[in-house]
C-alpha cells in the first residue's frame, strides 16, 4: 500500500512537475543552485521601506525592470517616487502615460518626496511605440525611469484602426520585444 503524501510533499511534487513541463530558455531567469552563486554586490537603489530591504535584499536592482501593480490610487507612483527620494543623486525620468502631470506636480513631488525640478524629467508619450522610444532615450541619461500608466497607453495601430479592426494583442506584441531587450 502506497504511503499517503503530506501537503508539503504534494506542493514540492507540483513545483517539480511545473519545472519539468516548462524547460528554461536563454531568456528565462534561472535561480542559482547554491547560495554562494548569488551576487550580493548587485547594485540596488536605496529604499525608505524596511520591508523591501528585509525581503528583497534592498531596493529595486539597478539596470532591471521593477513593476508595481495594483488597483488605481493604491500608491504605486508614490512608492516609485519614494525610491527617487532615497537616492538624492539619481536623475529620474518620468513617463506620464496617464497625462496627470502638471506644473503643480513639480511642487507636489518636491514637497512630498524631496525631488527637485532639476532631477526629474517628465515626458508624455502619445502611443506605446513612442513611450518605448522615450524609455530607451531616458535610460541613456537617467539613473531611474518611472513609467506611470504603462497599462493606460495604446499602440499607434489602435488609434489608427477602425472600431471593427481586430487589434487585440497589439499592445503585447509591441511591448514584449521592447521590454525583453532592456
């Protein structure tokens, strides 16, 4: 008679089966096999959040994409700007795809986050392709880039297509190669 598996063993078996089903490719992150293989010197942005430091080993890694997701008005932009505050020497690029930025936003950001007008460069893309180009340009001159409202911006093809045209998946087909190249 077979021994009944514990809940923990069932979970481990499920994970093993998952990894067996989806073989890693060259573009998939592969976890190091040993703790010694982890580079603790990976440069990270400073953060004012103790839980980031504790659970993630610091703030967002420099040169990597970090995504904050959640319902609207839950503080995603504020978290990103707080990272800017904690890195006073960082030049920040800010893409405002929601078109919420105004002149008074500079006052709000300086008062609440200590980010002076000279440290933040704001661009407002019209469509997704333009936003991708702006990110690439900002990455060449800024230390940190915040793309506020990535999910709110549509590809140019959706603006130009008629309502009957099938453009489903167009945003994914445009953004995926770009984000993979970063």
